């Protein structure tokens, strides 16, 4: 009796073993089988089924988005009541180039998994599964095929695993993209698919695949970069793009892993502060730039900064001091070192303040101190007072302007240090070539790396004075001190007066004409205080005069505090037909309609910005080019603090103005140089218009 029972059990195992697969069916250039993970199932169980493809060498099948051509495999199931099947679980695809097209699919053996769910109250002894599969297999030619698969699974008390197929299912599971529960959004404005994803994974992404068909131009170059904790992606839209669902699947591929991410159409994620038009990656490649090259760029930018007009008035003070000490090499070297220390430490201090404020949630960037009208007012007072000192009204005794050479070493070093501090403060309105990229890189890195980049910027700015002090060949170029220096000192007062006038204009743009009038009264108070203090230095005024001078200074400092609240700068009437105010919503709308757009991020205190507008953007040739190509010109004003503009700058790895971005339909955004020439804009538009 026991032998009979054992024989029946053995026979049932053989039958159920055969039931785990349909066996191979052969079609042209491909064979396929349907396999069950279990050879016996139970009610309430979920079982994985695998459609196993093995094409001939060099032949391939297709992913759910087949790419520019091809056809995705489709499965049509017939199942008994109480049994359901899920969607295909697609493995990570490969890009298959068929010039000039690119398809998404699979070469070699491929397993398409599906989950079979059995109801808990399923009462039948078997599950009869019928499947019709339709696929396309291609090499240089494509062959459509279909096949019918029948599989019967016995239903029993215990589930029995089909162990001979465990390796197949394990391999198929490994080929599936790993699902990530992270947030991401995408946009289709401006002729391109763009996505931004919160990314904390240590792996580097080499390619991505969108599951939606006719969304991207599959043969076009993908742009992939990581900025901080964000992964930025972009690829031009498909020629046949007509629309897309609000949620799509995206597969990210690294060297050894694939990930699956669900993206939401931009605007659907509430409260993240980003808009569709600002999902950009054109400058993302800078994140992978070698640190030594970034430091070299920062030092070069600092060196060129010495030639910018906003820095020259203060540097003239240092040049005057060096000329006065040209015969005293020890003093000259000491002054150069203290000046360099003032410059470098000031850059580092600004970086620390920038990092701290950003960590506290403030949206600020390079030049943020000049976004404060009160800080601008203080600089107006300071430059005006320094000019009066050079004109002989007063001597401040810090060694900045004293050309007599009779100062102590301590006073001279102290004066050199604070000259470096002042040079950095007034350097903010100017942005030199290489400087913007270096600063943008710095603010996306850790605090130590950011501080190192800012220190390199300061070293570059201080380099000319170090060379003059420590390299004999440069030092011999300095003229000997003489009577001519007193005349030069008085002449150099006028660049300081002009700088004060420029900052006074900036203050008026920030705070209005009424506040500007109060600041002019403050300048009169500063002039009176300097005159009284100068008389005291000459022993022509006593303590009363000195007390009045102090009161006048206090009054001057108080006047900006009681000035009217600053108003947003208004566009000049003459420019209203030439440009429109920038906003994220305006840019998004224009790009969605396929309009070419030029974005200019500027500020009234940015001299580089004002020069570029005068010589390159507001010229007749540039206006004609904008009209010829129907380009909408948007200008963002960062004169006062604007968090939306700060975020926009950050997405292009910039930390200050100017920033010029040209959007051309079907092309990635073009970032123009920070220093523009009269031909930059017309030539760029002509080049973009000639591209397909």
C-alpha cells in the first residue's frame, strides 16, 4: 500500500514539474517559453510568471518605449475567475543604435515578469492560463510574430517551488530597475524634456530612459549632471511629441545598477519652490570639473578683477602707498602681505557669512551686501570721506593716504590690511571672466571646499601687489617718491568721488528720490565732520569742533535709517518696448509656446551688467537681431533681494550677476559669456537659427 501511495505521489510530481513551463515555441529568429515560478500553487498566493525570450545572435526585441522605431511586446491573458495578472515588469533596456535612429530594447535572453494573483477563495483544482504574445524581433530587418501559450497549474494545500527555474527568476529579478521612493519632477517646455530628481545615491548615472513613447528625441544627446543633492536631466523633445501624462516612469542606468523613478509633471508637486521653466542642466558639467582647475579659474578671476572699474579707485590707494615706499623693501613687503591678508580674509569672511545665511534659509548670493540700501549708503559715505582725505581736507592716520613715509610699521600694516578689506567690499559689483563659474561651483560644494575657492579668488586679486613687493624685476618698475606724489594723491580723489556718485545713483534706484535727498544731506554732514576733524588735526579747532564733527557723523548715519522704505526699481520709459520684466511664470509660458527668449539677470550696482547692456544689449544691432528672430527679452532685477532670481542663478551654478541665458526652441539653453561684445548676441542668434 505504501508503495502505491509513493508511486502516485512521484507521478503527480512529474506531472506538476511539466506544468511549470509550456516548453519552447520557435518562431523566426527567436524562441520563447512561458514559465511559472511554482509548479503547484495555493489559493491567496501571488505567483510570478515569466515570458522567456531567446533571440538569435544580433537580433533584439523591444522595451515598453521602443524608441524611434520598433514595437513593444504585448501580452493578452485569458484567466479563470478569481485569478488576475499584473502589468509587465520590464527589465532595464539598452539603447540600440540604428543610424540615424536609436531604439530601446533587449539583446540576448530576456525575461518579462508578470505577477499572477489567486483569490483566497479560489476553489478549482487547477488554473488554466492562456496567453497570446505579440512581439517584434529585429536586426537589419524586422519580423513581427505571435504565439499562443497554454499552462495549467495544479492548486493544492501547499505551494511547490519549481526549483529548476529558480535561477531564471533570480536573474530576471536582478535585471529589473530598483524602485526608488524619491521625489522628482519633469517639464516639456522650451523644446526639451527636463527633469530634476532628489538624488542621494552614491552611483553616477550614465544614461536614462523615459517610459513614455514619443516624448524625447531618442537619438539626441542626453545631458546628465548632479548639482548638490539634485540630479538634472535633459533631452530634446520628439518630433511627434503632442502631450504626456502628469506622471511617467523614468529608468536611470549606472555602470552596474538601474533605478526606477516616478516623475510628476512640474507644477503638480506643491511647496517645493521650483517651476517648470527652471529645470535646467546646461551648466551641470561644472560639478565634475577638477578642483585644481576651479582654483585656477578663481585665482584668474581675482587677478582680472583688479582691472574692473569698481575696484580701481580703492586699488589706487594701495598703488599710492607702494609708490611711497618704493625705496623701503622691508616695509613694502610687509604692506603687501598685510594687504593680501586683508583681501583673502575678507573673501573668506564673506564666504562664511554667505554659507551661514544660506544654511539659515536666506536666498542670497555674491554681492548680497549691496542689496541692502543702508550698506550702499555707508559705502557712499566711506568713499566720499576717503576722497576728501586725498584732497587734503582731513588725514585719517591709517596709513592709507599718508605719503610722507614717517608712519610706524604698525600703522602702515594696519592701513594696508583695511585697504584690502575695502577693496573686497567694493569689488562685489564687478564680475570678472572665470569668476562667476568659480563662485557658482563653490556654493554647491561643502564648506571647506567653498572657503578654499574664495581664498583662491582673494589670492588672485592680491597677486599683483605681492609680485611688486617680492619680485625685484617688478619692483624696479616703480618710480621713486617725489613731489609728484602729492599731486597724484589729489588727482586720485576724483575716482573715489565718481564711485560715490555711482553708489548714490544705486541708492536712489533702491530707495527712491526722497531717500536719495536725505543721503545727500548726510554727505553734507560727512563733509562738515571731515572739515572740522581736519581743523582739529591742524590744532585750529578744539574739543567743541571735534564734538560737533562726531554729532554730524552720527546724524549722517541716522539719515538712511529714517529714509522711506525702498521701492522696487522701475523700468525706464525708453526701454519698455525693448524688454519685459522677468518672472518664472512668464518664462515658462513663453517656452511652452516655443518662443525664443533671452534672459538677462542684472542689478543696478553691477557695473559689469551696466557696461554689457550699454555696449552689447541695448545697441541697434542687438535690438535688430532680437526683432529679426522674434526673441522676447526678459530682464530680472537683482538690485534688491529677490529669492526667485537667487534660485534661478543657483540652477545655472551662478552665485551672482550678470547671467545671460538664451532659450532657442529645440535646443538646450545657451549661457552667454559674462563679458559681452557688440557681436555676441547677433552671432549667437544667427548660429542657433541655422541649426535644425
